[in-house]
């Protein structure tokens, strides 16, 4: 039966746009047999966007075909965060000036309120259909599908190969809740060897007001872009000689090291011990962990000096630190009395990310993880999880972040016993409940090797970033046969927790730059105070102030340029230095300073003692 026919079995049927079964979305146009596992998706839920944005992508492709002709070849058109895109292949170059014209045609299609139909075809029927339509990219996709049947969706004259989900009619798309934002080039299937297509991006929200709020947020985000501010504040650079791996400049290195020092102090006091594992390890290790078989295309591989390039690579630069931590743990016989053992590593890892997903510090190919692997007994899961959550809370509050929490449970495909999954999942739930943290349950979205807790930071302009994670692992303890000696004198399988708080130092710093708009708090600012003499004759007095501030452990320098004071103040503001100390004749005679704050402007004349108190209270 059609999913549309069963909505009456659920509350508020008029608001249901579709269903979810495990991680699969099912629209009202689809056939269903077993309704017992279906979770209804309502129009006021976040999952609603998966339906309406996907349909908007089809409407955009239909509008492009109406404007530029039916010979427009279509690639793919998925939903993305806050919106959608479609890859197209036409002879005409589409510019951003053309987007309003496409938007106008989209609104006409919305007003036409075309019904969507879902058709199930054999692969042979689908190949014939799309061959007649001249849609070569669709033919390529069909040939890659292993199933005998494929689904297509039709609205008016437009037809597309698609799994869904969709809303029932084009009129369900909010008329003024969407906007086309940009055009970019995109290689077919993300492969640089394939043809470059044109990708049109759009955003979509429930109302015009939500859309306008988001657009304001985007404008604010441009001002805060960490790539722009990182260059202006001399934090980091990228060079073609090492693509997508940052070169840290002194200011950026200070911030990175300060974050590491803060985390070290916090974790050492919570029973963590620090290790460092090699960046290069043998192929056999990665085969045992499963990375060689399942992650090889994202790994940097190498040969030893006695091999030639016709051999299989025998070593790899580590993409993650867990196998190294396991070797350290297994280097000794461990008793239940030793557990939990908390191994911390600020591990430098390298992953070959495709060019299309790279984004400043937020997605790089080489980065530092604040990684820790905790080895414990099943009985210790709850207590240890509480400990990690408390540390996460302390860290995020330090930076002024609000955050939300998700608990992901057993997926359809998993390893380990049902009993172990039940113990692990219940332990995570009990830990969250005991602390009193509100969390959403993501049924069936755990990793195949265990349930997990994810932390999503909310930055100063409302954007969400997934950073912290607590993951229970039942796979690697099996693969590496990791055990401890129990109270009964027998060997027992250890439980392993992977946990990260920053996640990636590079990504976290990128988030911090945008969260603070480059205005780092005093304790994290590479330069805390700049002294601005009104003229050269006050430099000696400025040096006296500098010496006193350095004795009090503040980071300070004197601006000795011969520029006018107004220029120096503007430059210090651009460099986002927290405090400016101005000295001239009056200040020298009275043994005082004139103080300006980056955030609060002129603070007036202060004694040196008052200056130090203000700085100490700002740290």
C-alpha cells in the first residue's frame, strides 16, 4: 500500500510528510508493507527539510530545462545543510546574474502545484527512458545500480532518476522560503578526470522570515570567515607545496600550543597519561585494524627504501591514532586493578581528503587530534562516560559555547553481541541521565562497532559544529585481542572508548576564530597589550610600562612606528589586540597610562596598579 494510506494510523496525520525507517526516509508516494517500524516525519521537524529541499532540487532542474532547453543534461541533485544543489551540463555558462531568472521559473512551477509521481521501472526500462531523453549521466548511474528495479519521479514534463524522498506536490514548497545563492564548477562524481559540470546552489527554509534571518547570518559569517581573519591576524597560511595542510605562523602556533597546554592540565588532573605513537607504521597493523581494506583511498601510503614502485606499499602515514594506542596498551599484562587506563595523544594524522570538501582549517589533510583511548571494564563504562562528559562541559563553557548532545544507538549492521550493545547503550544513557543533560536519541545511527555520544557546538551566530565525541568500540578489541586479567584470574575482553573534545585542533581553531570574530579572549590572545607612545620621546616611559607588564606575565610590545596616534589605534583595532596603553606627556608626568579596550573603547586614565588589576580580572 502507499505510505499515504497509512498516515491515519498516526497522530496529527495532516502534518505528516513521510516516514523514517532506521536511517531511510520514505515519502508518501512510496509503497510500504510493514508499518510497525515506521517513525512519522512531521512538517515541524528538522527531517521535513529532507523532503522539501530534495523536491526543490528537482524543481530547480526543471526550471533550468525550461529556460535552457530539454537538451540540458542532469547530473545529481541532493540535499545539503540548509539547502540543495544540482549539477548540470549545458553549453551555456550560467552566472549568478542568471539565478533570479531561474528562481522566477521555479516559483511558476511551485504555483502550478504539479503532483509528483513515483514510478518503479526495471533497469532496462529506465535505460530506454533516459536514453530517449538524452540523459547520459543518468544512464551511467543506472548501470552502476545493482538492483533489478529503479525508481523515477515525475512532475509535469520533468522526470528524474531518484530514490526520493519528496513531498507530494510542488505547491508544498514554500513560495518565498527559497533562494538560489551561487554557481560553482564541480567535476562529475568529484573526479578530476571527469568533465566539469555547473553546480547551482540553493537554500530553503519554511518561511521568508527564516530565510532572511539565515541570509543575515551568512553575511555575518563572511565577516567572520576564518580564512580571511587567519591571514589578517597572521595565524596561518596555505601553500601549494603542501596542499590543504596549514603552515602555522607564530600567532597561530601560540593559540594552538595554548589550547594544548590547557587541555593537558585539565586531563592530567583527571588521570590521563600522555603518549606519542609513530606517524608511520607498517601495513600489517592497518590490515589488522581494517583501515587498509576500508580506508585505504584516504590514506597516504609509502614504500621503504628496499622496495620499488611495482610492489604494494608496505607502510602508511597514520590517519588516526587508535591502533598505536592499542599497541601501547598491549605492551604489558593488564589487571582489572589497572583499569581504566586513559591514554592521551595529541596525534598528528594525515588523510587524503578530496579537493571538493577542503575548506580552510575546517577540512584539511593534515591535522592534530586531541585523541584519547580509554581501556576499561564493562562495569566502568557509566562512571567513565560521566567523567568525559564533565570534562567536555568544562572545556566548552571555557570558550562560551552552548552545545547539544545526541546518543546514537545500534544500527542494522553491527558487530558484538546484543547483550554487549544493551550494556553499552544503557551505560551511556544512564551517564547522561545522571548528569541531567538533555539529549536526542538517534535510533540506529550508531557506528557498526558501538553506540556513541556526539556533541554539537553552537557558535556566536547560531551555527552548529560537531566536535566532541564519545565512542564505544567493540571492533578493535576483537581484532587486536585486547584483554585484561579479571578478579577471577581469567582473561576478559576490554572495552575501548575513543573520545575527543576539540576533535581536530585545526578545525577547533577555525571555529574559534569565527566564534570570536578574531577577538580572542585575553588568555588566548597572542598579544595582550600594545603600548602606543604619542611620539618618540615617550618610548623610554613606554619601555618602563612594558617591563612592569612583562614582570606580571603579560604579553606586550611597543609600537615604535612614527605614525600618528590615530593610525596606530586603528591598526591595533584591525589586529584585534585586547588592550591599548597610550602614553604621552601627561601620563609620563603623573606616572599613569591612558587605557583603551578593544571591546569597550576609551577606559580613561589609570594608574599602573589599576592597569594590572584590570588585566588580571580580564584573564
